[in-house]
C-alpha cells in the first residue's frame, strides 16, 4: 500500500490551511454561509481563541467549568419583635439580626455580614435585596406605615432606595409588606445596605421569631457588576 505524507494542505488562495502535523488543525476558514464542520475525535477537541456559535444542541450534562449564574444566596431574620416603634420617626432596625437556621435552609456561596443592622456584601456584583416585614398594631390603628431599604455608596451617607406601605386599621391587627431593590455593588467597602421603618402611629411593632421568617431580608447575587 502506498501513502502520501504531508504536513499541511493549502487552498488555492494560499490562506485556507489544514494542518496535519499533530492531529488535525483547521483554520482559518472562509466561505459562504451554511458551511459546517463535523469533528470526530477519540480524545479531546480544543479551540484556541474564541469559539462563537449561533446555537448549541444536545445535553450539557458533561460540561464542566461553567458558572451557574447565581453565585450567592443568603437570608437573615429578626429573631425577636422590636417592641413599640417610635411614632412618626425614622427607625433603623439595628438589633436582633441572625442568619436563618431553620431546617432545610440553604446558603449559597459566601454570605452577608452584618453589624448593628448594616449589611456588607461578600463580593462585588449586582444583588437583589428583598426586605419582608410583619407588623403588629399592639395598641393603636395605623393609617400608614413605610418600610424602606436604604443604601450607601460611600460607607457614610445612606439614601432612600425603595419603599413599601402598610396600613393597620384596628388595634390588634397584623399585616405584612415586601420591598425590593436591585443594587449594583461595585465596591464592598463602600456599598452597603440597611433597613428602616416609619410608622404614623404609636404602639406598632415589627414581629420577629428565632425559629421562622416573619421579618427577614434576602440577598441574591444575580451576576457580575
């Protein structure tokens, strides 16, 4: 049997090359749209540079080295009720915070840290902050209550970022509300978050519980900044 040994095959334009020295190397390719390539290999196929495709098909079960996208999820709760919040006054929630520890709780990645109600993010990124409150009117009706997320980008001055309202029309009533904010954390030393309430009545409490989420904060890292 005769054979022809070559190290490369070059097209007539001198630019399209198929290298055969070690395995099969193809590129760069030119031509009309619709031209495809099928590679069958007993080992690995490696591409140097950027590989761009308009679509992929088949199972991705064996792919490795890929990010899941959501890199961090953490949740904190108020472990005890606040007592009566001062009426008509901005009140930051500073005490009795604890990471959730209920059966089945799952923390993803490195979580948040907290000091006197100021939460610090573990890494830069875009985060969804969810502030859920349960409120109890211990002695008076409340025409309006505001539950707010405050953020800082200089580790000093905090600004009003998001708000939800609640009304409790009779003494002894319970209510809840949710507040959300998408926070672009570009510096973990300067970008922080805290939570505030403002109630237009006396005798109103935030409800806490050490065994279940009643007043709580959830933090999800959605992606890179």
